[in-house]
C-alpha cells in the first residue's frame, strides 16, 4: 500500500461515504489528473498533469459522469464542482461547461496549508 492509513486519516476531517455526496475528485481520479498520481508517476507525469493543454477529455468524462448521476440521483437545485484542480484547467472547464458560473474564494493560505501535509 502506497500510503497506509491515508483514508482513515482524511476521513476524520472529510467523511467519505458510499451513498453520500462528495467532490467530483473521484470522477476526475479516473482521468489521472490528481496529485495522488503525481507521487508515483515521476517528473514527466507531474509536468503532464500541470500542463493545462489537452485536458478537455477529463471534463468530457466528468460531464458524462454527472449526467449519469443526474439521471437517478440529481441534486435538488444544481451541481457544484468545488475541486481546487479546476484552477489548473480553466479553459478546458469552460469549454465543456460553457454555462458554468465560477466563484473564486480566498482563504488565508498559511491557516489552511496544513491540510495538504
């Protein structure tokens, strides 16, 4: 196991349940554009992940994934995509979701930095 205890620790601050809403990261995870893959993929893979070009395939997949969920488990109002990874690929996001409304929030970086370590 690459990161023993990872899910046990992360679930303390971010509960993950099979039948409850969560972030779209798990759908994007299928498309290999998450930082968890960078730990094992090497420098060339990291460069590819951080390159904003040619990422439309991931958003096309995400849109299809959301449409499937929406057919039986849609939200009461609207879908909210809140992954920080969208900041890496804004053009691809807007190309696939042209009607999306983008809300940018700001957090004091030093206060939240511990989340990633």
